[in-house]
C-alpha cells in the first residue's frame, strides 16, 4: 500500500493506475482520505447491483414476503419449480 499526499504530489491517472496494480493507493487531501485501487469486472458488477434502486426495492419486497409467508426447503422449491409431485 502506498500513501500519497495530494498537497505535495500530483500524480497523473496513468501513474495511479500503475501504482494500484501493486495494491491500494491511499490519497490524502487536507483532512480527507481516499483509496484508489483496482477493481475487477465481477466486483464492479456486484457493486453496481448493490447500488441499483430497482434491485434494492425487489430485495426489500422479497425480504418482507419471506418474513410474512415463511420459507420453503430446497427440496420443496425444486418440487414446485419442476412440477414434481
């Protein structure tokens, strides 16, 4: 991990990207601290999903329904989905 004071240094984005390949780069500016780090595509998709208002609404609705109606076992879910008796 590398720490850079933006009051003293002014690295370009290219430099930050190269530095982040080895781990997080901590940027300080006055009384604020920022982390610059690589994120793979899967991490980005997960983050975007967690910020999606429609997905969050669906999750809240599902959570409420689960508490109101209860849950079923995996076997029961398979039976219902596959139409097995």
